C-alpha cells in the first residue's frame, strides 16, 4: 500500500511539473503574440528608430513557431503521463486477472476508454498506451527531454520504436548515448528532423544490439515478400520486402534507367519514369526506349571496418542510402566485383576514414566519394537527399581564395545549392570529419549532423604483445 502511495505522489508531482512547464510556455507565447506586427502597407521603419518592424515581426513569428513546437512537445509529455497514470490506476483497481481471456478483455476496455476520451481510433490508442508505458518506465531521459521541449513527439515515438526488443541494459545505454550528460556530437536529437534522427538511432542500435546483425538478417530474409494494397482513384501500392542490397540495386537501376530517358521530348518526370520502368521490367515489357539506354553504373559507398572486412569481427558495415548491413553482405558486394559499389575501409583506431587532399578546382572521383561518405547526404537542415544528384560545393568560393580540400567542401542537393546563391543561407566551416552547418537569413544557426562514428572492435588476440620495457618507454614518451 505504501508503494502505491509513493507512486501516486510521484506521478502527481510529474504531472504538476508538466503543467507548470506548459503554463510558462503559454506566457512566453502570449508575449510574442502581443508583439505589434507591421502593417503591410505601412512605413518600413518607425519614426526616429533604426529598427525594421518587418524584420522584427518576422523574427517574432519564428520565435513564436519555436515556442509552439515546444508547447506541443510539453502537451505530448503531459498526455503520456496522463495515459500512463490512467493505465496504472486501472490495473491497480482491478487487481490480477483470473485468466488470459480476462486480461485481454481488460486491455481492450482500457484502450477503448483512451480512444473515446481522445476521439481517436483504437489502433492509435493502443499504440499510445504502449508508447506511454515505455516512456514512463524505460525511457525517463527521453520523456524529460520531451517535457522540456528539447525533442518533439515524433522524436519520442522514434526512440520507443527503435528500442523495442532491446534488453533493459541496451535501452539504458542507447538513452544515455543520445540524452545523457555526455551526449551530443553535432546536432542534438531535437535539432534533427525525425527521419534523420531515426537513422542515427538505428545505426547505433545495429552496432550495439545484443543479437548480431548477421543473425537478425538471416531471420528477416526468410520473411521476404511482396505486398499489394489497393488505393483510391484506381491506383494501388506494390511493395517488395527484400534484402537491403537487392532492394537498393533495384532502386538504383530503375533510377539510372529513368534518368537516361529524360530529355526535352520526354513528358514524364523522374518518379513517373521510375515507376513505368520498374513495372515494365517486372512484366517483361519494359518501355520501348529502355533498351537503348546503356547499363547504369551507380556509385554506392560501402563503408566497412577493416577487421570486419577480414572476417575477424562481425561489426556492421554501412551502405550509402541503406544504412547498417551485415558484414557478410558488404564482403560479398566488394569481393564479387560489384562495379557500382566502392569499398571504403575505416581506420581501426577511431573509425574515421583517411583525409584525401587535392589542390585543383575540379574534384577527382576519389575526393567526390570521400565527400559523399563524410556528409552522407545534403547537409541542409532536414534534407535527406542522398542521390547522385547532390553537388560538391566550395564553402569559400574558388574565386575568393577557397581551396579544393575536404575542409572547404560541402555536399548539397541542387535545390539547396541554388538556395545558397539566391538567398542569404550561409554554410559554416567544415572539418575533415564534420560536414558544414548552416546559418539562415534570420541569423539562426543550424548545426551539422555529425557522423556518429565509433572505434571499431579489436579482439584482444589481434593486439600486439608489448614487453614491460616497451610499455615503460611508451609511458615515458606519453608523459
């Protein structure tokens, strides 16, 4: 009984803290909204003032949007705590279930009441109940980040999703890596769009999962399938669940063939061409012009630790555009002469590739590949474009003294490359290992998504034997 009182008191304190955070944000938002906006047809400046009211109003709107995002996050945290408290109170009132049937019936009823209270479907309510339980019991740091507005609701859901199936120790380690006091390499979780945050979570999860990626991949291969789902307007979705390298090869080939068909007389866009080509190849009656297109050669980077490539360890490799893959897949791709895949071996000391420096304006292929490996995709905030359309950009222009080196290069998709020249979006400095961040026309800084590398595993029997005399010399040299 005392335990229940403690839990209830703690829960009420957490709910009160969430409400207090919400009230503070509402006050801040009210102050921002009260800012008098400039009249559209009024003077651009106030009499006797150097301030630009339109610029101040624009900045106030951006501040307001940031506060609204934080308020939505706090609201989501409060909803999570209320749902978890409701579920806990309901379970305590009803006591242990007498049978599996009764337990299922109670769960269905509990979910139905949450669905009715929020006017949502029972499937969504069931997911919310499960997410609330995970956040309040296993992910306290992620929930605290949500309650302070440091991350959004989609970020929190992503954490719950990517920690499913992990042991409690692995969940704690993942949470400490991304939300602990020493967390943060480059952009923080809340500064990444949810899709990019999911990729970072998944990469870490694959490296630290208690079951090796080789074993999980072997199980998943058995689940490969094709799914069909009718849609509106006489359309339908056709999905293939395949091994990642096979699916990526299909995507790259259909994309390359589609690009080959583009031209002034081709009315279809790239997406339409890709769909028509894929359907034609499956039906054995591809577009009549496809046969005239040369076989595509897509540059795909396969990054693999040296010892993993040699078969000494089973650390995951990574394929550009796909993510972590079993090392056996990477070894097969580069050993069987797959010409569209380029192997990149990483330094066994810190997991970073070697610097490739050049002094000419034009980038050699090796430098282009290294740039793609460092940046991964377009470096603009929230952009996930990692196709071959990305362009290498000199951060400091060549005509202004910029050099063609990895620290003065960034990768941007054509849209954001043009935006850099059209508007005052300015990339920040880069380094050998870190891509550039960006500064918006309003002066807001958006840090780069730093590659979350880790030193590869080195088995003890692979380390050289150091004699006591050598150890003494090394110690003195280090001092």
